């Protein structure tokens, strides 16, 4: 019997280790785009499922953003069926063109994860596997550093978050391509990934920045960035846990939006009925716990408070958090702070309040 290539064994072992907590009968889904990473994941999931007694599913989301996307998804769905995946379901999502504060890429990501979550619930999947690799992790770290998002950016993508798992964060893109070659799977190459000079920012990082860093700082810089992410994960989790305790101490109220009061407490109207603001909240915090807390915890708590209020995470930069923090540490009677998504933060009567957008 021929021993599989090393890349195949690495992929298989990584997936087996990630799913060790799931027994026979568990339903395990893979999010498949037709690219090498997700097809390799689908291939190895099908292989292990036959031995572990798992029920498998492949969820394919068509964003409809590129010509021929339906053909790409149909081809990938056929490949998953040929692999022996038990359930193969495709869904087309509507991505608002030019809508939202995070841009088209962020809107597509939000629509994709919403669709994957709904599919997982419908099919009672225990987990949904994502095909992100070490290369994706390196790109994420660099993009996070560019945004100035702190330790959490250095930690990169989490191996697990909610129902989603990323078993291939220690594998390279070359590894997943080798897995596809071994399984005779033809994978799709996203044309935006080839547009290094005028494509999306992530594509430019992939096509221009990382090769330049390899040239200047030495080969395998992606490995170094991924190791940094793994080492930073525990630090970030510990600081986030302490910041959550601080936020709990400071939190006074988290209430549905009913119009932002002015300094005298008069209502200024109601929140617009939009997808971005429908679940928005007023979040009010006591100043005392924040004033005495270490800055590393205070800024994390304030960022978490903004996210709880409904401020969109993508465009929420560290400079916004610093502006909110000045309401705590350098109060000079400032006007309300403008935040992404038309949210505001202001200080009054010993409290900081973060509120959704309002109608005049």
C-alpha cells in the first residue's frame, strides 16, 4: 500500500486532532468555496468520516459577486458529491452593493457566516470547518497590524469560535494544493487573488507584501507570523477575560435604542429601521471602575462596550477607542465622540454612554 504524501498526512492528522472530541454519529460540515483549501478539507473529512462514523455535510455559499460564480459553486458541489459527502447544499446570498461601513468584502463575509450558521442549524451540524491556512493567518496578522488593533490582531484568527473550527491553520496553501493533487481534485483559483496590484487589500498583501518580506527578512516569514499569532493567543485571551470582568463591573445598563437623550435628557428621535441598527443598544458604563483600571484592560473594555452597543467591528479602529478613553481619563467637557455606523459616545453624570444612530 502506497503511503500518502507528507502533505496529505499532515492534513489528515490535523483534522483528526481537531475533531477528536466528536464521536460516531456527529454531523460535521465543511464550508466549501471550490478553492484548494476547502476542497482539501472536504476530501480529508470524507476520508476520516468513513472510519469514524461521522455524518458529513458541505455548505457552499454563492455571493454572486463575480461572473460565473454559480458555475464555480456547482462544480465544487459536484466534487463534494463525488467525494462521498452525505449532504451537499448550496445557497445564494445577497450582498448589498456599496452598503455598510465595512465595504463589500466585509458585507460578503457577514452574509456568508450568517448563511453558514443557518445551514448548520438546519442540518444540526456539531461544527462547521473552515479552510483557512497558515498563509491566511499571516495575512490576517499583517492586516490587523496595519489597522493598529493591538494584541488581538497579533493573535490572528482563532482556531475555534462558536460552531466554527479552523483545523488547517498550521498548514500552508501549498499543502492544501498537494492534497487536492493527490485526490485528483481540480480547484478554483479566485481571480482577485491574482490581482496583486489593483485587487482587494488582502490580495495585495498576499501578492506583494509577503513576498517582499520574504526577500528582505528571510524565507518563511508566513511561518513566523503564524507562530506569533499562536503565541499571542493565550495573552490576548487572558487580557480579554480580565477586560470582560472590568466591563461587568462598569456596566450599568444595556437597553434597546429608543432615541438618544441630549444633555438635558430629552429624546431626539428613534433609530432608523435598518439591518445595521435594528439590534443596536444603548450601553452605559460607570466611570469609577474604568478610571482605576490598567489602561490595557480599560481600552479593551471600552472596545467591547462599543461592540455590544452594535458598533461595526471592521471599521472600529484603535483611534476610536482612544477617543472614548479620553472621555474617562482626560475629560474637558468634550462633545460626543463620533463612532463608525453613526454611533456616538458621550460622558454625563459620572457615566459613559454609547448609543446607536438616531433620526432627527
